[in-house]
């Protein structure tokens, strides 16, 4: 079945780059998303990438997609303490017309140390 | 524009009771999805409503139900509450379901069953 996997924890020093990785199984995914969840809050869409793209850059965020290996990564440059949060990878599930549902990873908890 | 509003923010219920959670999507959004988030299981998809019709359903027992009104507001009901239903319940809205823009999430309702 469909599955999205992420490592559960990542710890970095302030100012370093963070790389959060995600693997997925569904080769028919159209869009892949990165969401951020701060403590006590809902999920905030950070960025997304269309499956025919290899890379997308948005300010400090760089998304890399390796479709052959079904591997997605999120790089955060110059990581700040405010980036401490849980980061979720999600992909659109199997194509069923408009009835796709997002498949979610368990989230990577990013801790940024001063 | 206002974001996704979920009420109440916190709720404590007793086993066996029922509960109704409310979600008001972003104005103009017609799709509302519900998720259950727990530390061990991550984000679990409950159901999605679009134009008052349930379009997608996750693997939850029939005790979990929902509906959507003509103004796109949605309610989720859980009957015969169990301790394991304690979780953060997140609502997300989008224009038409899984699309480029992804979802906008509310801050969630924290349900504790005692």
C-alpha cells in the first residue's frame, strides 16, 4: 500500500543547514508537500513540488525530488531557532479521479540548538 | 482573509459520551478534511467532504462521522468515546480537494477522554 517514511528526529546547530528526508512508495504521486507544525498549532504548508520537477527553491527552503528513488528532501539554509518544529512530508495518493487523499509521513521533529 | 477556525480548542469528555467538533473553512473553500493526530500514529485521515458530500473516507470505525453544511462548515461527531480517541483533531480546507495549493489547517481541537 501507500506509505511515506521520515526519520523521526533531527538536531542541528543554529546557522547550520538542516536536511529532512522522506521516502514514498506511490509512483503515481502528482504533488509532494512539506508542512510545518509548531507546538500547539495546526499544520502550515511550507512548500510543494510537482512530480515532474527535480528541484524547487523558495528563499531558505530547497526541495529536491528524486523520482527514480522516490526520495524527497527539504533543506533549510541558515536554520534558526524559530525553525524548531515538526516537519511533515505528504504526497497525493493513488489516482482515483478527484478523490485523491494525502498520504502523510509521521513527521520529523527538528530541534535547533543555539 | 480569516483562516480555518476550529471550535472548541480543548475538550475533556468521559468514556461513553459523544462529542461534536466544528470547523469553519476559509471563505470560498469547498473541501473540508478531518484528521486525527496522535503521537504514536501521526496524522490519520478521517474523511473529506466536498459540497456537502463525503468524498473520501479513512479507516475509522462508524463511531466517527461527519457532515458538511451548505456554507461549507463541517462538523465531526464521535459517539461512545473511548480512551484511545484522545487526540488532536485537525480540520483542513482547500478550494477543491487535493490540489496545488494543498490544505490550510486549523489549529485543531484537543480532545481528552477520561
